């Protein structure tokens, strides 16, 4: 979609069903400039941290798939991307907000899947009952996504639309009931 000002807007993606704790935590990611803002991603729990050592100043924003691991029983990613210029903007009413710019120089690190992404429904998906202590790090039943789904695939088409653009992230306790 293209707005009146000629900005390309990617489709809204609802990852609530695939992300962790979406009944308790709600996160909204808005793609924006000073004049135009558009809802981009909705989900539950996110993870957000500054990269260490040589990558200080770049931040990792991502989310894990709910109750799913790769074949090594490590949590599998729903998405991840790198931000720069991160700035804390507010914390009020139980909601924390920050903004940042999508790092524009490396499409390999940009792993936002298409809206219909769902490795949990892949036919190669299996289950672990969580009881094998010698190799299961989870210790409770979970899904194992097929090899190659630890991360979503690269998405150069979407990366070219959003690279270098500002996002606003608001995350916190979910208090409103669904209508
Ligand atoms: Zn396991």
C-alpha cells in the first residue's frame, strides 16, 4: 500500500497467536515518521537488548515463538531485527515505549517473516514431552520446529520497504479485554 505522501506501507502483521504471553503482555510496533504513522506488528512478549562489545549502539528487537524450539531444544525465533539510534520515550500506565531506526545495512540480520508465517503448522514439526533431562532444556512439553526454522527466512522485499525507517514500540501489561 502507498500513502498519499508516497510512503510504502507494509501489511499489518498480527503475531499474537504465535508469540509468548500474548494474553498478559501486548506489544505494538508502529512504523512512523513525524507525519505518518502506521501500525505494523502486534504481538505479545518481546525481547529487546543492546548488543555487546563491538556492537554497542545497535540493539536487537525480537520475539520468540510461543512454546517452540529448534531441534536442539533452544527457543526458536518468531522474528528479529536490529535497531540503531534507540531512545527511551516513556513509561506510563504500565506501558513502556521506545523508538529506534531499523538498521539499514544488513538484510541478513533482518528476519521478519511474511504475515502468514507459521512454522508450528509445518508438516515437519514434532513434539517433545520435556522429560528427557539429558537433552531437553525446557523441562515441559513443547513443539520442535523443523530444521531451518530456528529463524524466519530472509525477507529482502520487506527489508527494502522498511530499512532505515523509524519505529515506535510500546509494550506492557495487557489490561483491555477484547471486544
Ligand atoms: Zn524438549
